[in-house]
């Protein structure tokens, strides 16, 4: 029996109901094709259209989670799969739930002595001038639990704060987080099992934090190898793996971080179910160490677990 056949019937969970449905469908299609090309008996499964109980009824032996956002990346799906007893890829219930929540992730990192930008949780009756004095300008306002730069604003003047707060808090019924602006280079560290893959440097066009351009535009540059010296990169890998584990994450995922002008690292967030299209960042980092996209999908699937 080939290794691929040993996985049994595999469901690639894709789509779902979150704001990131579109991206998830792209990830899922890529993963599905890759697994099938390796001889895995893989099938698409969209939890927005199907009852999860079908996984058991139809004899699925494991799941590849290619869902992003709420109801796929936030621990709820992971809890359902635990109850069904179907092994799944990536982080478990707690790591997924905390990772989805930027505020609680930051609290854990701070408690563990790891660096993350100073922040405040905003409320509608805040004194905006005081917030600006406290964190400095510019600052970043973002929802505490929605991915993909939905609702994120770089605020350059106090007068912009109320609108930024409304966008982050009201549009997505969320807590709004104001964060100290880190003026520096942006990186992402991909975790695969116990390994951190080469870091990727992300260069967005000046001041561009827009969802459409981040995912569908081609003006953002992704640079790997990232250009840091080996020692610096190694230390950021150690930091990223610590940050990943402290939040309770497992299997695979991505840590977004920045380096300020002095070279100090600042952890931004953890992504427990990052994009998995052929052009996504984890596949790019894997390629840099000779792991092809198809093999990466199989490696992630190998890590599927329950409990
Ligand atoms: N404190 C910050 N300082 C500077 N840039 C930031 C800060 N927070 C976020 N950004 C920028 O916004 C992007 C999205 O923020 P992030 O926290 O990673 O949320 P998400 O990727 O879930 O939308 C980052 O990749 C970075 O370019
Ligand atoms: Mg991010």
C-alpha cells in the first residue's frame, strides 16, 4: 500500500461561511489537486453546503482544513471534528480559538515576555486625543478578531480615529484594537511541524493595507530568502516557534512580525490556517527549502490529529 493510500478517504474542507470564503476556495482547490496528484483519495467538502456529520457517515478518515476565518479557523470546527473523532490538520481547539483573537494572543505573548506592539482596546466613549498621546501617531486600528486586513486603518491624525474605530468595531461587530505603529520591515515565519521555514519579507507599496490588493493585486513583493543575516533569521525563527507554541498552536501555521528601525522584533499575529494556494506564503517558504507544493500538502496532512 502506498503512503498516500494509507491516509484513507480525505476531506479537503474549503469554502465555509466566513468573510474569507473566496480565499478558502482557492486554497482548497489547490490542496485538493495536489493531494490527488500524490494519489490521495481526496474530496472537496464545503461545510457551508454540507452537514459535518457526513464526514463520519461517508467514511472520511481525515480532514485537511483549508478554511479561513470564523467557523473554520476559530476552534469551533476543530471542536466539532474532535467530537466526531475525525483527525484534522493544524491547530486544535484552543490554539485556533486564541489565534483568531488578536487581543488575547497579545496578552499571552506579553505574559510570556514576548514582544508585541503596545495596544489598547478601544471603546466608543474613549478620549481620542488621549489614545493618540498614549500610543503615538501614526497608529493602527484593527478588529480584534477578523483576518485579512478587513477593517484595518493606519491612523495619521486624531480626527481619523472615530471612523477607524467604527470600521473596526461596528462593521464586523468586533472589539477594536489600537496598536502602536511599527515603522519597519515586515516578515512572516511559516511553521511546519517542529520546523520554521525560511522567513519571507513582505514589501507592500507605501501605506497599502487594503484587502483586495493584499490578496488579488500583484503590487506587493514577497522576498525569500528574506535578506537578513543567518544569525538574525535564526533568532527570529526561535522567537516565532516560541510564539506559536505559547498560544497553543500546532501542526502548521504562520506568524506575522515586524522589525523596527533598530532591528527589534514585534510579533503581530498568528495565522492558524493560512492561505494555501500555489502563490501563498507557506508554499513559497517551503519551496525555498526544496519542499514542493504537493509534498507540503502531504506533510501537513501527515500531521492530522485528534485530541
Ligand atoms: N502595529 C502595526 N504597525 C505597523 N503595521 C501594522 C501593524 N499592525 C498591522 N500592520 C500592517 O497591517 C497588516 C495586517 O495586520 P495583521 O495584524 O497581520 O492582520 P491581518 O493579517 O489579520 O489582517 C500587517 O501585515 C502589516 O502590514
Ligand atoms: Mg496578518
